[in-house]
């Protein structure tokens, strides 16, 4: 439902001519200048306001791609070499917190052993572990 509900946002961001990608309520828009991005943010705010959707201000970042950015649990940064993608610090933290939660809830060793392969499958879907 979230994908359908945010269709007006997709349409508006596509009209900016900038690179735009969204998965549910997470999105990234890349542009050549700060001015392009500020206009895109203004437009996004207008669309979200018309949809009665609140946007957490702490999740908005305008900066140079060369300084890196996070999206969908990955860190995109040129310091990671040719691929430029690694797991974000927050994703590592969330993984460890999930394991702590499972342990505190009394999960058996088998349950703990089942969780990690799923997490690593997610990691490998976005990060080339061989590079």
C-alpha cells in the first residue's frame, strides 16, 4: 500500500530529471548541484504535505555524493574502491541488536544460527564480498 500511496511522490521526483530511487518510505535523489536538490526537497515536502505524510527531518541529507551517503542499509562511498558499497554502520548495529534481542528472549542456538544466513544473504545482495 505504501508504494501505491507514494506514487504522487514518484511522479513528482521523476519530473525533476534527477536520479531518483525509492523502496517503500526510503528514497534517494541525486543531482548535480545543491540548488537542484533543494528544489527537489521543496517539491517532495509539498507532495508529502498534500498526502498528509510526516517526514522525519533527521533523515534528510543534502551533500556531496563524494562524501558518501547511506541508503537501504548500505553505505555508498568512493573510499570503498571500485564498487563503492559497503554495509552501513547502522546495519551492523541493527544486526547485533537483533542477535541480543533473540538471546534475551531465550532463542535456542538453532534459531540464532538460522538468523545469520538470512542477514548475510541480504548483505551479499548489495555488497560484493570478494572485492
